[in-house]
C-alpha cells in the first residue's frame, strides 16, 4: 500500500510539473508566411514547442509586413519563425528599440540568397567560370534558345525586385556588348521550367534565382560570384532602380532571415523555450532538400516538419533540452 501511495504521489507530482511547464509557456500563436520554407518552419516550431515544451501552439497564416506590424502594435502573433527583416528594417528596429520585439535565432544561418546561377555540371566542366564576367566571356556555353549565335541570361517575372536587379546588372556587366540577350521568362513557372529543361538536356543555362527553394534542392546549381564587394549605397541608388541609366557592378546583398518574438511572449515562455528559439537555425542546403522532398511528395508543412525530425535527429536535438528531445521523439 505504501508503494502504491508513493507511486501515485510520484505520478501526480510529475503531472503537476508537466502542467506547470505547460502553464508557463501557455498559449502561443506562430506565424506561418505564405511560402513553403516559412510554412515548414512554423510547423516545426509548433511540434517542438507543443510536444517538447508543453505549449498550446497554434499556427496563424499571414505575410511579412502585416504580421510583423501586428506583433509590434498588437502583441500578436507571439512568434514569427521566418522574418525577412531586411524587407522592413525600420519597422523591425523600431519594434526592438521600443521593447516590443525580441530578435531570436537567425533562422537561415547562411542568409537568404539571390543572384545569378549556373548548373553544377557546367561549373564542373568549366572550372575557370566562377564570376559573372567569366560567364559573359562564353556566350557559346549558354546559348539563346531563339538565336544560338548569342548567349542568354534568363530573368525572373515582371514585377519582381530580383528581375529589376538582374536587368540592371546585365547592363552594368555589359551583357549585350558581350553577345548575350536578356530573356523574359514570363513567370515563376517559366523560370523554373527553363532550368528543368536545361538540366534534362544537360545544356548551358545562366540566370536569376534564389534560395531557399525546392528547385535548388532538386537541381544542383552554383551561384556566380560578382567579382566586387557589396556597395550598399550604390545598390539603393541604381541597382534596384529600373530607370537608373548608369548601374555599376555590385554584389547582391544577402537577406537576413531572423526569428522574431514578441517581448511579452519572451518573458512568459520560460528560459527553456527561449533557449530553443535562440538556437534553432538551419542552412539553405538543408531547407532546399527538405522542400524538394515536400514538393515531390505533395507534403504539407506539418508533413515536412515530421520528415525533418525523423531524418535529421543529429541536427535538431542540440537545439532542445534532453527531456524535450525524448518527448519529441516519442511523439513521432
């Protein structure tokens, strides 16, 4: 009877500790932006915070500007796992300075990347080609599908910021003088299709793309170097301005992608939860491969998060406490 009573007390004691941990974290709203990498990261946080730390986690769909603005002005949602802070630096800085936002881990450790890319098989066969200038010396390796006497640089869809920058860099590096055409791919699907077609035929291709993306998880591409350092003032003056007549060669700045937390949640979440949010970070290569798996399997963000947890234990377990790791593994 004494053993039974002791066991019962222990069970209630453990339940009480779990309830206390859950109460400490409490309800948490997690912003899932409307693109694949943000969707899977939000789902990953929901699983880890819910299963590992007893939070009552809920996902709210949003977009960058309204979400971060709402976090500052209304204190909701509590957490934005994939905040593209360079899209609205003044707003984010104001939120941090006013004590309404807290910056946690840099979600993408190597930054969100944009630029000009070539297929890895072209880079391997031509190791001397490393920069944009190197590519422009070889129009024959990157033929224009409409005129094989010229090379071609594939641009993004109209209306994209990266499309404007690519057109300006094409001018700055002398693409036309080097015998290249700048191709309007028409849409994101058209841009993706041009890469897929080149890969299937093992043909030359050069053009604008970005990471993290599922496509770069499927087709291995090499980003070209720009041959010059980033000049932020010049970038703002002309490289990003469509009607600027005299763009200069410039490197493409990486976008900082950081996890943002409301100050109120950071204070009530508990040190273990914040320790996780300050550690959780992954690379473009990891996300590219995960999104490629999601695309091939028509998987949701939750499916992708579970797949990541099952296949990458060595990567995620250092982010969490040993106790949380065991709970998360058991939930899978």
